[in-house]
C-alpha cells in the first residue's frame, strides 16, 4: 500500500512539474520579410527556419503550417522574435508568426496548396 501511495505522489509531482514548464515567451522585437529555408531537425520531429542572412541562426515556430514542413523549402516570414528565458535550452529562437509565404516557383516545386498563411 505504501508503494502505491509513493507511486501516486511521484506521478502527481512529475505531472505538476511538467505543466509548470509551459513556456510563455516574452516577445522582444518584430522582424519583417525574413527570407529563410525550412530545415528538418531531430529525426523529422522538429522544423526550424534558417534565415539566409545568418545561417547560424534558427527560429522555431509552433505555427508552421503542416504543408510547409518540407526540408529545403524557401519561405519569407514576418513575425515576433521571442526571448529565451534563463536556464532554458531550445533548438532555436521562439518565433510567433504573423505571415509566412512562398514564391510561385516553390509552391509548384513542393506541390503546395497555399502560397501564403496569415496568423492573428
């Protein structure tokens, strides 16, 4: 019986700790018309946006449309760059998208349905 209580306590503690880590980023600055390439990371589980102007930089956005999750896709985006909190490690800077679009050539090459998405 003590093992069950201990197990239940640990489970609740872990659940509370992971829910407390939900990151709500502070949005630092607006960035406009950034040309970038979509890259696949972590065995296809994560997609990052690598700007053409700085290939050492990476942005991570949870808003990236499913059809834009294609390795090598050239995109242009506008959005808000987030500030990474202290003691937190991420694969790239957080990005809150306002718009994301592709050229007609990229749309045809990757067989995309939409050439532009806008977010609120």
